[in-house]
C-alpha cells in the first residue's frame, strides 16, 4: 500500500490513457451492446470485486432490461502488480444453474481470472456465459478468454483508475492512467 504522499506522486507522474469523457462514452456504448444482446434473457449480472465495482456502478443504471445482480470476489493480485494463484474470496449467492450469466470486471489482462470464473460458473450449471470488461489490455501473447463486450483497449502498460488500482490506491479516478515507463 502506498502512503498518501506516494500515491499523489504516482498520479503526478502518470500519463492519461483515456479521459473521463471517453470513459463515460465507452460505458454507454457497452450498455447499448449488452442491452441489444441480452435484453430478453433476464441474466444474472455478477460484478467482480473489487476492481469491477466502478464499472458495474456506472453500467447497471444504463442496462434497460430486468436482471438479477450478485457479486463475487476472486483475485490473483492481492495489491501486487503481477498475478499469482487465484483466490476465491466470495462466490455468488444466487444459483446460476440454468441461467444466463454476465460477468462485469475492470480489466482483461492475461485472462486467467476471467477464464477461471467462466470455468467455475459453467461447471455450476450456467446455461450461457458472457463477460464485459471496461478495459482489455493489448498483449502480444494469446489469452485463454476474450470478453464479449469491451469498453476500451489499453496498451500493455500498468494502468489504473476506473476501478483499477496501483498498490491499493486510485481505483476512484474517473479516467484511466498508465504508469510512466521506467
């Protein structure tokens, strides 16, 4: 975790990748796409905590169809800048058997967490699995999963803001920033 002075210094040195207006426009576009695709399906919408909370909070009011809402908490990062083994902290309380599931998350990085979530929910009997991410990191190596709905594509850099943190700080920023290359 960063001290407040360190957090401000990180932000001061960071580069804006996507400003607040572009972030808002991306969420509005994703909401329209999801509404067109799932508007008649009555899905269970599941937010991935903690990063997915900002995206989820802004997206849900824009979805113009009935849905059930739940959340899960699965992580590979635990405050670090690189992932480890997946840790299931909280699983959804709503049964997914026979239901269409839409997962909402902040970023599709290497894809391991989202792939594990898909595997687990399909094993629990979900009839269909969809995913929406606010950002999709452009990597050269293939990912084990692709998101069905993507707000923004971001470069292969450490990004934060809009739910994504840097050492525990700055999830609350309304724009996306990248750490400066060292």
